[in-house]
C-alpha cells in the first residue's frame, strides 16, 4: 500500500514507527526468493500505515526518503558515540558519553542531532549493528536451505534486495560497498575533526600575532614618549654628570632619528631642507 501522501513534516512518533517497521520487515524470515526492493518497501509502507496514529497515510517514496535521511544521519552519530566509548574516560557513564557525542556532532555538523529517539530504537538491534559493521548478520540456521528465504541487504537507504546464496559475487560486492561506506563515514568524521582543529589552531595563531603586534606598538609609543621627554628636557649645568648623561641620551636619540630618516627618502629630504 503506497498510501495517500501528505506533505506534513514527520513527527517523532512517526520516525520511531518507521524505524520499528524497518527492523520488523528486515528481520522477517518469510520473504520470497525473488523479492525485489520494491516489494520490501511495500511491506514497510504497509506496516507503517497500518499502525500510524497520525492523520493520513505516508507514500512509499516518502518513507524511503525519510529512512535514508534517518539512517545516514544516525550512522554519523553512531560514529561519534563509538569514539566516546573507545576513549573510556574515567568517571563518565553512558549518559555523559551520549551527551559528549551530541556535543561533538553539533560542533562538527553545525546543527543538533535530530534523531536521538530513532537511535534509541535502533541502537541495540542486530540488524542495525550489521548496517554499521557493513555486513549482513549471519543466519542462525546455516543448515537450512537458504534458497527458501532471503533478507534485504543492509545497504544505506535499503534500496536493493538480493536473496542470500543466489549470487555470491553480488553479496561480496554489496559487502565491499558497505565497508566502503563505513570507511567513508569514518574518514568524513576524522576530516571534519582535523579541519576544526586546524581552524582553531590558525585562529589562535592569528589572535596571538595580533596581540604581539599591539604590544609592540604600545612599547614603541612608550619609548617615543620617553625619548621626546628627554629631548625636551633642559640641561642643568649645575650637575655636570647629569648634564653629560642627558647630552649623551639626546645624541643617541638624534642619531637614531637620523638613521631612521635615512631609510625613509621623504623624511630624509625634509631633514635636508630643514638643515638648509
């Protein structure tokens, strides 16, 4: 059943129900050998629309698109959460690690993680873990004729469906694609972290450089004020040593001023005009 579509945004209850539908249909062992991706999503759509309490029904295409977004976004969050779990910071419990993962997600993705309620539904499901691991979970009964049943692939978006045992090369290729997707997601997370650290480092360098420049200007202003005060000070001949020191300081300041003026053609020209 494709339903009579409606354009309203999905509620959290609908998003949870979609996750439940995906889990339920994905775990259903009673599927045809030649079931296509279309029939797989028809079942999810029917399961969803039979149980939703929201007004109106959702179309299959809408549910597919929504699930792709939930799956992609939640898989990213799982990467951040797994990183927090690996750190095993002393004294931090599960709740704190979840909050840390949300903080990292917000910092790197530039928005809050919108599907925590979906993650809570999916997190402990083997089917979801298989998606994150990039491979299908093994059948519990390996001796059963796998031609009698098949399960949808755990690829992102749940698009195509292949029966197990029908084409081993296709299954291997699907596994490689999933592994590539997982590696790509991890690489994306690490790239964003490195970029954030690099931006932070450059920002700190810029702030430090500006601070040093301001300090240098401040020191130069103070030195100029001190030299100006010395040059303007009258020489008291009653204290010959003080007078001698003051003359030496004035001579030093004058020498430095001439050297600086020589490096600046305009200033040097003005000085020559003044001397004439």
